C-alpha cells in the first residue's frame, strides 16, 4: 500500500477540509459531563470531474488517480452503528438540517 499525500490540481485546489467535524464539549452544571458532537457537511468533495491524486509516495510507484467518494454512506453507516451501540455510546441523537 503506497503512502503519500493526497493532492489536488496544482494552483487550483490547495486543500480540502473533511466534511466530518468531531468535537468534544463540556456540559454545564455542578457535575460537568462531556459530550461528543459529530457534524457532517454534505457537500461536494471535489469539483465535478476532478480526481484524487497521491504525491510524495514512499513505497515506490505512483498510483493512478481515483474518483472521490460519490456519497456519504461510510459515515452514515458509522452513525447508524453508534445509535445501536449502547455500551459505548450512552445516548445518540441525530439532528438533520435541510437546506
């Protein structure tokens, strides 16, 4: 498996932030608790027709460019798993905001 840096087109796409933001927040009260917040921004990963490219590959060779993910199914599956894993996640609430 080659190791490298994901790179967009030079001088066009400098950086791409993750569509999934994770944050730990402290609740108020006499006995504070901590909650995890996962926010998914369902946006286009790259402009239409662009590919993901690896640069600076350490293990030799240069992999072919690949298409970015076309949906958020992997992250959505993770959310569904959290909803049913009461041993590790005490309470999971899904909030969906529309445009």
